[in-house]
C-alpha cells in the first residue's frame, strides 16, 4: 500500500500507541499450527502440479518453480499481514482501556502485537518438519544412478548363468527404508528447489538436500514479513480515516461559509 498524498505531498502516517503483547502467548503457538497446515497444503499442490513443474529447459524450470515459491510466500504474507494488523488493533484497544483506568488482563495484553510473535509461530509450526530436514541434511547422499529394467534378451541366458549372476542386482529390490521415505518427504517439502537443482545435476541436488533446513523456511519468510507490516498497515488505516475526516471538515466549512455569504447578501438586500 502506498503512502497517501495530500496536495501533491506525502502525508505523514498516523501511528497510535498500543500495548505490546507477549511473543510466547497462547495464540502464537496456535498460529504455528496454521503455518504447518499451510505447508501441508503446499505439499499437496506440489504433488498435483509436479508434472507441470518439470521442464527440460532450465529457464522454464527456474520461472515456474520460482513462481511457485513466491505464490506460497505471498499466501503466507497475506495471512501474516492480516494477523499483524489485527493484533496492533487489539493493542490500541488495550492501551485505550489502560489510559481510561480500566483493567487490562494479562491474557488480553498477551494477544497484542509483538514483533517476535511471528518468529515463534513459524518455529513452532515448522519444528516437526525442521527435525526431518535436519536428519535428511546429515544423511543425504549423492544420487548417481538409477535402476533400469533389463532388456528381454538378457533373460534368455537363464537365472543361474555366469552372465545373469552379476546382473541379479538389477532384478532385486531391497524395498524402501527409513532414509528413502525421509528423502521423499523432504523432497516434497522443498519440491521447487529440488526441481531447480535437478537441472544442474546430482551435485546441485545434494547441495539442496544439505541446505533443506534453510530452504524449508523460505516460504515462511513471507508470513514474518507480512506480520511485521502490521503497525504500518494499521497506521495507513488511521491516516485514511484522518484524511477522510479532514475532507468532510473542509466540505462542512465551505458549506457554512457559503451559507454565511448567502445570509449576508440577503441582509444587504433587506
């Protein structure tokens, strides 16, 4: 939102005092659950859109997957901005009650805006996912091969032949272990980043695996940035209200002056 202008000049924002809440309030922990739900929704979107996010062109891979990350960050940004503005409003109400000599309960004040509350919400919500990505970051290995189906003519040598014995490895599947399942889960959590990394080869994919705990927080930065805009967004609301009140006051003064001039002219005629 741009700063309102009056007579071609930028108008100063109107900030009203508010009580600061607690970053460790109950609502901060509850909001962490909502952040986690957002991430699970993002994973579902990645699964549905996985074929659309895979290209042979590196440029298209960057554009589409970067756009996916920005979209997720914007969704969280909007949620954080709305939450920040609402909590600043609660802080203003609590401040007004305190100035009026009324009691402000500790729980009521704790719900008010605090700049670190969004950080706590993100850490609480992403803690389970952070543990998974940290384990994967330390256990990830470079993926340099992939089992393929053997051609039909190879099977003609028989299972016990000298030719088939060394190739038996390709027909035996050990199944999915914990680390395999973990790799799949982390891949879904940072899917756009892994897609970009795949276009650069196995070394880049391994680097993305190592950095997965950091990459996990990229969309969540949108929520924190949005939350931090709460005081300014609230100030814009007050500024617009003040500007509207001034406009109404000017119109009323003009109407009163016009009425006074008409009265003077009438008196002169009389």
